[in-house]
C-alpha cells in the first residue's frame, strides 16, 4: 500500500509538541512508555540451515512461548533455528527482530518484523547477544559458540537446549543453564529478563 | 510483571511445528507475514542535546507522521531529535527502534520500544542508516553528517529539514532533498520506502 | 618460504621472561618502546577507482612524505587514492596499514604491509579515522565524506587536498583545513599528530 | 620529536609518480612489496589482568618466537597475555599490532607499535581473529572463547596453550590443536600461515 492513502488520515495541522502540551496529553490519554514498561527482549541463537529437525521444532516452541510471555524475540534474522523461532513467535502474536550480518534486509527470513541491517558479518553476533536481556541457545555450531561466549563474558544467562555442553568445561551453572524443554528455557529466560531490569 | 503469571496462559502441550501443520494453521488463521507486508522503516537522524527547540518540534511531528503512515521509526536511541521523534511516534501509536552506541539499554530514551545495543560507539551510525528504507535528517552536527554521507554512499534518499546544506556542494537533489515541513519529509520518505522495496 | 628454516634460527632454549630478567635485559640492551616513542599514524582517505590522475599523483606524494616524516600510513587498504598513497609510502621506506572493509586480506592493494580485516563494510571507515592521529583527505566521494565527518565529530583535524569543500558550509578552518600541496598536507598532519599526543 | 626536523630531509621537489617512473624506479631500486612477500600475521589471544604468571611467561616466549620467525604479532592491545606477548615480540625485534576495544590509543600497552582504535568494545574480537593468518590461544576466559569460536567458525587453526579444552567437546584436532610449548604453538601457527596464503 502506498503512503498516499495513509497520509490522508493525518490531520493537516499538528500542534507543536511543547513539553507542557505533551505532559497534558500524556496525563489525559494515559500514555505510559517508561522504561520499566518496555517489553523483555529474549535472544534466540542457534544453527542455521544445518540444524536438525528436532532443533527446529524446539525453536518454534521457544518462539511461540516467548511471544505468549509478551516478550520480544531477537535473533540473527536468517534461517534454521532463527527462522523457526521467528515463525513460532509470529504464531504466538509476538514481535520479531532480526539482526542481520549482511547488507540487505531482503535476506531476513519472512517472519522477521524488524530487520536490523548491520553489514558487519559475524561481528553482529555481539549485537544479538547485547540486545537480549537473556539468551536461549538451541543446537548451533561455532557461530553459536561465539554468541554463548559473548553472553557469558557479559554475565548474561544462557539457557541451552541441545546446544554446546559447556558444563563439561566446568562453566558455572549459574550462568550457563542446560535445560530440556522449550518451556524451561523460556520461563528461565523471561524470569531472568525481568530480574535484571 | 513476572513471567510466571504470563506463562500460566500458555497451553501445556504445544503441537510440534511441522511444515504441514504450519501451512494448515496459516491458511486457517489467515497469517500473512511475508516480506512484502513488512512495515516500512524510516530512520530519523539529527542532533542530540544541542538541537534547538524548533528542531525538536519538527522531530516530534515527523515521528508522529511516521507512526500515522504505519511505518516504524528507527533512530540512534538517545536524546534531542531522537527522543522527540520517538515521543511523537509513540503519540501516533507507532513502534520505535533505538540503535544505541553504548553498551547499556538503559541509555535509550524512554520512548524507545526496542533498544538495539551495539556497544560500537559511532560506528553504529552506519547501522542506523542501513536499517532505514529512507532517511530524514533534522538539524544535526558532524555525527549527523556521517549518517547523511552513509546514506548517499548507499544511494538512499535523505530528506533534510533544517539540516546540512549539501546542495551548496552540488550534491544531487535526486538523493539529497531539502524539505521545509515535517509532512513533506515523511511523505517523501514513506513514498521512497515503498518504492525501493 | 616455509617457517621451518626460520625456526632453525631460534635458540633452542629461551629463558623464562620474568619481570626481573626482563628489566635487567632492558637496561642492558637499551630497549625503549614506551608510548611516547610510538610513531605517528596518519590516515589518508579518498576515492577508490574513480579518483582522477591528479589525485593519484598527490596521493603518491603524500604517502612518500608521510614515510619520510617517519610516520605510519593508515588507509582503507583498497585501490585508487589508497593504493597510490601506500605505493608512495613504500617508496619512501615507510610502513602501511590497510583497514579493509571485506573479509579477505587478499583484497588489500599490494603495497599494504599490514592488512587489518574487519569484514564490517563501510563501518570500518570509523576505524580508519579513529586510528589516525590526523587525517589527510584527497579527492573522494560520499565514503570519504563519512570519514571526514567522523574526524570532525572526534575533533580530529582534516587536511583536505582537492576534496570536499566544507568551508562553503562554514565548517571551522581550525578543524577542516583546505591545503594545496602534498607537502602542506603532510607537514600539517604530522605536526598535528605530534601535538595531540 | 617535532615534524619540522624530519621534514627538512624531504627533497623540495618530488617527481610526479607516473606508472612509468614508478616502474623504472622499482626496477632500479629493487623494490618488492608484492602480496606474496607480506609477512605472516599471527594473532595471540588470551586473558588480560587475570592471567596467571605461567601464562605470561608462555606469552612472552610466544611473542619472541613470532618475531624471530619474521611474523607480525596481532593482539587485542591490552594487558596480561597481550602485553606479555607484545613485550616478547619487541625483544625479538618484531612488529606488534594492537586492535583495541576502546576509543583511545593510549590504552594500548607500551609494547604495541600500531594501535588500531576500533571503539567497538568486544566486537573487535572478530577483527583480531580475522586479521591473523593463524591463532595462538594462551589461557583466557570467555572473551578468549569468543575469539577461539570465531576462528573455528572461519576455519582458522587455533593452537591452544593452557587454554580452553575444547577437545572435551569433540572439536576436531584439525582445527583446534592443543600444544604444550611456545615453540610448538609458534611453529604450528607460522607454518599454517604460510600454508593458507
């Protein structure tokens, strides 16, 4: 749809937005977008095309449950676990953010609402992790390991579903939490997101 | 609100998301999140604390009109023009994305719905520009000039409101379009966003 | 040449480098690599393949003079002004650093001694500017304008040779200094580099 | 030392650098800076202040041997393993590159010849890894793990000295090679660097 028809709904004269007018309107209309009200952001990381079918099923459930918990799904925006999670989140009525490695928004999977275009290749992995309040890892190879390590370096909790087994390396279960179901992962991550705010 | 109460709404057993089940559900429920339906993203760039009051009024109007045109507002997430534009967009019922230079989501202005945390300082300016389908520049100093230049380098149109006067340097008006009102800026940018998709 | 033959020159037993041993050695041998002794780094920015022949000649002179002033040449590592400047610096016996936008060191021009591989596309422009103590701009289009604007935003002096004419926009000549010869550019930039340390 | 005295050595008139003149000079003077002649770049990654004394001793030996193998040392530019390795490389007569996370070259350890200033926080870890032809990991925590994972993701060999024990996770020893001495690490890395070119 073109912008023209949208624009015709806009009132021809808009009141200047002075702080006073703004405050008055805000009180009158009950706006409330303060930081505490911002939705939790949960980053889902994991393998792309190489992910096995079970991982994709888990990712879809995780995405759905993130949406149902009224949180925003953040991911790398491509296929595999990322796409399955986005699809699940859209099924749950949620919002999805895809932080893309390449220069083109069209590379985002079709379930991404907001493609963030970095053109920074895998350096964008750091942004995926920093943007999430908590992290859920599903399956995944070395790219996912960069993201897990970034999270742990930042002290962000990672809930791991059939992913890297860092507990074998004595990584603390305070930070790296192996879980077995999508529900455990999302309950853990959303709880953590609300805790760290 | 904690995650617990949210989670209690989630059905205890979620059907595995097979492609077939997904297709059937999609047809039944009329989901439609294909790429063509993705909302336009308009990046608003401009000065932070140093912006004069007139620029802030314009930014508020621009944000409001972007929201009314059903587009998503993208910005650098901080104060000044960025905050005024986000405030306007929230007044218009829109969605706002703030691509932050620092390591902390709490630095986002309170009208940012989705803070993207880059920790990449002003290198994030490139991401602000790449993420928008079209650009609106309001006021602004050298940081804004980096963003205008990135846009022009990518062949993205910039609509300029009381901003840099690059037409003095013979920059083509095909790419760099000085405008005089918030409405001109938003109509131009939203039209361009729909054109380039 | 393989590493093997190189390695045969290495003494079979290396003394552990304790702080005391290190200090003793340092005093005995007169090592002195303190920060004050670090060479100045001058970033040369400008057009790639589209640069006109006169710009390439200027770039070559600039590179040569940077080397002769015992400074290190920093650039974006590709062709055009960047390559001509690197070639000039090597002729002058200097060292060249190329901060590349792509993922492959092989994209560096053959006169780059040290290719830094960012894979961050034009976001690397910010790194080129931050790494230089002072900046010389030669010719150049919008990519160069992003770099000039980054430099001005950081308060770094830019010496401009046949480049953007920002003085038309009333940018202070304290920061943006139009010059007419390679010698003026390099004397200004090297002087500035030593001043800001 | 100021630039003035250096500049006085520069010949007052520099010949324009035409391709023909350049070729003639090149032949006459035996210049040879083609890509094959570029020195190998070895990235050394590892812990900062928290590194134990044994790791610092190893890092110093590694740096020294890299320099003796005529390779360039690349690192994150800060303290701990990075500083010890740079110190060792300078003792060996080598060149050191420090790719810094912050906005200030002054944060580089005093043994860094060329500080590359990214201001991109830990996203610079990706650049440290991409810039090296091969990687040596010494000790290190989660930050180092991001770098190891980036290397493996890119198919770059990592030689590990008292570092993460990824072999417990069945990571292939083709890519991740635990070694026991500085010499093993450097011989492996330099050999690999020459192999991959």
